[in-house]
C-alpha cells in the first residue's frame, strides 16, 4: 500500500514539475525593480503580461521565453525611450475592435527603442510604432490568423506618425496588411519577407522612405503606395500577387517616387499606376505577369527606362484617353523581348528605329473586370491577332530607343537534350530485342 | 480487369500513347529548366502553373485521339460487334471500355508525373500537397476528355470524320469557347453575373485553372469586388466536381444514345 502511495505521489510530482509554470514574481514587478538603463534577463519560461515599460531598460530572453498577455490590451506597452526587447515571444493580446484603441503585441511610443529576435502572434496588430523616432526592428516574426480573417485582425508592423525607423530582416505572414505606414517619413525598410496578407506594404501620406530588397509574395496586393512622394523602391521582389484586381505594386495619387531594379514575377498586374505623376520606373524586370504595367491615363509624366519585359500576356496597357508618358530617357528605352522585332544593324544594343507596342486588351480590361479571368486563356493570342488584322489595336507605347540584350543561356541545357536521347536509345533497344525474339 | 489488360496491351503496342507521353515529357523538361530561372521559393509553383498551361494544349488532344481511336478500332475490327452479340449490352460494353481507357491513359500520364516529381525534388522546392493538387487537375482533365473522345469515336463512321471531329472539338474547347466568352464579357453586369458564372465554370479548362490557383494559394479569394464575389459563389472544388459529374455523365449517355456501328461503306 505504502509503495503504491509513494508511486502515485512520485508520478504526481513528476507531472506537476513538467507543467509550464508562471514566474513566481510577476514580470511587471521585475521590470519595476530593474534600474534605469539596467538589463533584465528572463528565463526560458512563460511570464504573465500585460506589462508597461516606463523607463529605459533592456529585457532579454532565452529560447522559450514568452510574455503572454491577458487578452485584454497591449501585451507590451512601451512609454519610454531607449528600451530593448530581445529574444522573446509575445502572444495573446486583445483582439477586441470595440475598444478605444486597436491593441497590439507591442506598442511603442518612445524613441531609440530596439526590437530584436521577437516572435509575435495571437494579437491584433503585431508591432505598433506610434509617434516616435529612430526605432530599430530586426528579425521580428509576426504571424496573423490567416487571410480568411482579414476584417478581425490588424497589421503585422504598423508605423503611424513616426520617422527615421529601420525595419529589417523580418517576416510577416497572414496579417491584414504586412507593413502599414501612415504619416511616417524617412524610414528604411529592408530585407523583409511579407506573404499572404491583403497588402504586403500599405503606404499612406508618407514621404521620403526607402524600401530595399524586400520580398512581397502571394499577397492580394504586393505594395500599395498612396498619397506619398519621394519613395525609393529598390531591388524588391513582387511575385505571385494574384487575385481579383491584384497587383505587384500600385502607385496611386503619388508623385516623384523611384521604382528601381525591382522584380515583378507572375502577378496579375506588375505595376498599376493611377492618378500619379512624375514617377520614375527604371531597370525593373517584368516577367510572366498577366499585365506588366497597367497605366491609367490619369497618370502622366512618368519615365520608363531600362525595364525588361518578358513573356507577359500584355507588357503594357494604357487605359483611357491619351496621356503623356516617356518611354525612354537619355537615349535608353526598354527591353521588349522577342515580342517586338527590333533591328540593330549597328550593334550598339539600341534599336535603329522606334517600336510601337500595340494591344487590343485595354478595351476589354476597361469595360469589365471579369476580363482579367481570360488573360491567361489560349484564346487571348487569337483575339489579339484578330484585332491586329482588323486594325482595332491601339498603340500602348512608343519607344524611340528600344534596347536589345542577348538572352542568357539556360542553367543546365544538357537535361532537355538528355531526355530525348534516352527515349531514342530506349526505343532502339526495344526494337532490337523484339527483332531478336522474332 | 480483362478489358483493362486488353486496353493496356493495345495502347502499349501502339504508338499513340507513347508519342503523346513523349511530347508531354519533353515539354515538361523544358518548362522545368525555365522554372529554375525563377527565385527558389517561386520556382515550384511557377513550374506547376506552366505545366498546367502546357497541359491545356496537349492533354485534351492526346486524350481525345487516344480514346476515340480506341473505341473506333473496336468498331472497325468488329470486336465490339462480337462482344455485343455475346453477353454485353451496349451500356455495359461502354462502361467497361471507359474504365479501361481511363485506367490506362490516366495511369500512364500520372505515372510520368510521379517520375517527374523525383526530378522536381531534385531541382525545385518540392511540395507534396501542391503536387497532388496538380495531379488532380491532370486526372480530371483526362477523365473528361477521354470520355469526350469515347463519345466522338462512338458517333463517327469514318476515320476522316473522327479526325475532323477530334480536331474541331479540341479547337472548340481550347480557343473558340473563350473567344465567345470574351465577346460576351462587356455585357456582364452584377444582375446577370450568376448566369455567366455557371457558363464560365462549366468549362472544365476554366474551373481546373481556378481550382489549381486557389489550391496553391496563388489566387486569393479575399478582398474581392461585389461582382467577383457573386461570380465565384461556390468553392472551386465544388465547381470542379460538378464539371466532372456533368461532362462524364453527359458524354457517356450521349455515346450510348448516338452509337454508330462503324463505316457503312
């Protein structure tokens, strides 16, 4: 009997010792006890939130350190400057939309704060930088609740009325918008991956920001630049942004932005320009999109130069009445692939005469959005051909200095050659065997 | 089982199936090389979409030819007549022939794609679930067009008729139907979009693409306009099942109804 009792007690002790336990002392008390500019090192365990940080300190966790909110507010609210959060998981914030504010995993209102190696999930907004400057976000992973719950969740990283922040090496997925920027100038956003959101990047009323080497994949819209100017988008990748009226990049009611050396793959529309002026689109690659560039005539005075177009259903569609846009600058036009025949007898890699890109699809797209459903249809080429014969195509682009570039060699040309060789050898082998048997 | 074995022997000794398969294999390899030029994380999905685009052209015409010639041969060689005078009814013969053709052709194509999967694992970032969605589109495409081919083989009297009917049917499905849709698109409004939706999704080529893109998570069904929401009022896989049931039943019954006994001359 006694042995049995000892056994049960032993098992009980073992079970309880393996259960996750909360910290003995509340995290808020630990924070309050940490001196100004001090460092609070947390163990690899779960701590109860919510917490408020009102002085400059560093909170540094280990693998498995989690701050779990009570589901009724911001999990971490920072009202001080020079705060560092590092190696933490933040979870279980309020998802309530009827409250006074939209809550977040982390909401910061201070300056020079740092957010390094964080995982944020089960919250409304992930990281909310509000009315502050010079914050640094590095390697933060925010995961939302999936694209099916867009209305009931917030953004991955939200910047409102802030400036001079750096957001880098972060991953955001399944949130409403990936990075939402409003009234926020002079920020630098680089090397981030945003996928499966509504807009990977949503920009409103924000100027002079830089985007560098970000990837926006499988969103409804890759990046939306609205009511903004002086933005530099360089070497970003916008791909697989497909859906109803989807786009890689939309520039709407914005001017003097530069889109330089970006890649637009497999989007419904690579770039969509509307009510925008004097933007510079240079050196971008538009490959395998339904429409490379869709340009509404409310957009004028854009410069398109040194862009590469390859295997898009329509390279460029200009929709509406005539508008003025420049398709070359300083004697450099764009690369139009094999779709436009360009003569270059003097071999200076610039066409000897201007080329016109014509299409009849503009009318379809203008009349009904369901036309997008047919852009991948094999019939589209016949439709274009019929309109070419009937002379009902319209000139979309006149490029006076089209560029020519020799195609790159495939990476492993031996494989396509090897397969027919194997088939032929196999066939000969079978033939010989049969003839021997007979 | 006998029918399947007989069909396999006939198809494997003939050249049609292998010729068709060889073209699919070659095209697949070239597409794979092209997909490798994409960024790593995009290559696999891009490859599957490219394969589907290729399949739209190749698979229907091969399925139509292989299945229609198979049933036509039964009539030409009078084997169907012998079978029908013994124990088979027209319906049971057609059913067994359909099962045999479907099994052999689907087996051969799917078999190739599983071999291709090994190469995909080698060259691309392979994802099993995406691959299986793709294979499902190939199977459905073959099921519908094989059945359509059996119908054509059944109703035609001469080989010339059969070739003409097969090419016309392929051209109709791949090009003409969409040309007609494109003419009709400007007149679609919120009021009549449901009718348009039914017509659009009854075309298996439309539904299959939609199913594939949504299953791969490439086409988002969120944030759609009111028009698009009314257009896509049912899950793509449901449209696909309706298509499958509708076209297979239709062509099977029509085959029995309009059966021709072969060249009257």
